[in-house]
C-alpha cells in the first residue's frame, strides 16, 4: 500500500490594511482602469510596519492546525516558502517552530519566489513518502511590500502581503488517483532567465535587500508558455485529461495569465480559484491563500481533484496534482 500526503487542514492570514487602486493613484502616476486592465487587481493587503513575515506565517499556521485538528506535538516538520524572511538567518521556519512550541524536528525555508509554495509542498511530500516525517506544516508567507519600489508604477501596483498554510499528513492510499493526497509534483527553473524578474540587491552583493525589477512583457510570455507546458506534463504523467480536474488553483499574479491557463485546459473560470483581484500578487503566499479561501467557503470539497500551478522569479515554475 502506497504512502501519500494528504492536506489535513488549511489556514491563512491577511494584514488588516487594505490598499485600493485609488490609494495607489495618490502615490504614483497610475489609474484604477490601467491596473485592472493589465492585472485584474483592484485591492491588496499591506502589512503594518512592525508586522513581519514570521508573524503572518504563525497566524496562518495556527488556523491550519485548528482546521486539521492537530497540536504542536503532532508536527514533525516545518517548511516555509518565502522571499522576504524576517532576518538573513535564522529561517522563518525556526521562528514558527519555536513560537508554536513544536519539538525539535526538520525546519527550514525554501526560496523559489512565486513558485515557492509548490516547491515547499513537493519537498514536504517527499519527506512524508520517504517515511522521514508524518505531519508537516507547510507555509507560504510574504511581506512583498518591503521590497517594492513605491515609485515604480509597473511593479508597486502588483505585489502585496499575506500568508497561507497547510498541514500535510501521512496516509496510506490503495485507491490510486481516486484516493486523497498529492499524486505528483513537477518542478522547474531556468537560471538563464533570472534577470527577467529579480531584485536590485542582496546580502552578499549590495548589502541591502534591493527592490523588485521586472521585465513584464517577457515574464508574461514565458509564464503563459511554461504554465501550459507544466500543466500538460502533469496531466500526461497521471494519464488523465483536463475533464478530471475539478479545480484549478493557480498562483495569483495576473488575471490574463490565469485565464490563458484555464483556456488551455478548457476549464470554465467558475472552476478556477481567483483571488488576485482582492489579494494582489502575494508571491509564495498566493496559492495557500486562495486554497484556504476556497476550502472555507465550501467551493473545494473533499474528494475533488485540484491542479495547483505557479511561476516566479528564477525563472521558476511548477505544478502539483492533489486530490483534496
């Protein structure tokens, strides 16, 4: 009987402050129409000055633990996907572990920018399938507002803050694709394209965080192509077609990219979880935020098949096929 990783519970956290497109019009030369037309974003949440990625991660984790019915003593792994850690070291994961009272276990951060949560999910799944952990807390958390150039209207209108979390738990599956769990994950990166989406600095280069720089048109082009490729690979790997997918849960970067992926899957948009209009691009946090929302409002139900996919700086991209 095969060992699999099931999503036992989900949780999320969004900062209290909401920044609308009208608010941005007062900061940079832009307009609601321009932002919505190009990205689909109408508003986003921005963390308070003293609110860190770690703090948001912990709040999302607590909700996921409550939903899963697990306590700190049940968890034997913490993996956090983030581009915006509280400190250069130690990791956000060990802060979460320490503050939640989780006993010594594996705990580390993963950095794959917007694809980070898919990378973290795949990593946790492999630990579980190898029998090296039984219950892993997987979090995507970001304070992207801390690395945004608020004078650059092409990027500052896109990014936002938040955190989402899932509890992955080991289970036996003798039903194949009909059974719950993560059925496959597919991860890629192309470092030759790293300059298309990057920051202007870093610890060992400038000694500063730097701010986001993006070649928007090029990133859009590759996002559409890479998403199509990895989605097709996922379906072929599992010997299914798009009709087997109940929900598409994509990275929330741009409504046009999301619509393009749905079209290639021949999926109606009412089967796609969309939060980009209210959350903006929260990088590694966007997928778990969207997932938690759809689970809690009753759209995503137990037994349904989800296709999760993302692309981010690196360039990185990936997908996961999961039966919830």
